[in-house]
């Protein structure tokens, strides 16, 4: 078996995707059942761009979605407020925060139960702010590192291909 950098595995010439590949793709494309839509203002995969996902040695993954959630949490000061601002289900946001807190030796987010009594909420720790800064710096460096290659690839794209991934002649609504 040969593992590709895109999460695929080659077995006897057939491509097998890693478990969870389809779900991760739906999340990236904003098609997940939880209503998750990524904050596109900071997304690098807009027309022409690159996206960074860090895989840590303990198996944790850190990408733009979790960082966007942390930035929204810093503004909203609650997990539910951050989830609402991103169009994400509260449970999904809570699970992502829990994953972040377990990923590192120090907590990234500190929560305060009792929101219904007005005393609850959540806040980034100093380490959480550092995680955001480190990720955004790595993102900038990645964008700068691939800029020349991206320009060449963009020059070679098929201008008739639609964002949905079909050519006009393949679309059912094409005349």
C-alpha cells in the first residue's frame, strides 16, 4: 500500500481514500449537515489560494476552521455565540473546542458554566491567542511560499470550468 499526500491510499492500483475523507470534504465545502459554513473572509481557498492544515505528532489537526472558531470565540466570549456567528451547530463547535483543549498540554479555551444565570461563557487563554498567532503566521508563510507556483497553475486552468466542477457542456441546464 502506498500513501499519497492527499490522504489517498493505493492498493493494487485502486485508490482508497482515508476514513472520514468525504466528511472532511463536506466540511471544507460548507456542505456538512450541521449547517457549518466557514468564515470566508479569512479562507485561503478563495479563487486562487492555498489552505494550510497542520497535523501534529499526537494526531491532532489544526486548520482554518478551528482557528476561525477561536477568533469568533474571542469576539463573542461564548461557544454558542461563536457557533451562531459561523453558522455552525453548537455541538460541533463544542466538540472542536474540546478537541483543541485536549490537543495541547495547556488549555486553549477556558469555559465558565452557568450561562443561563448570566455568569457563564468562554474565553481564550493566553496560549489560545498564541495558537492563533502561530497558525496565521504559518498561513502567511505558506501563501508566500506557493505564490509563484500558484500563478503558473492559475494561468493553466480551464477558463470554461465552473466552480461546481463541471464543464458547461456537461451541465443539465446548458443550452
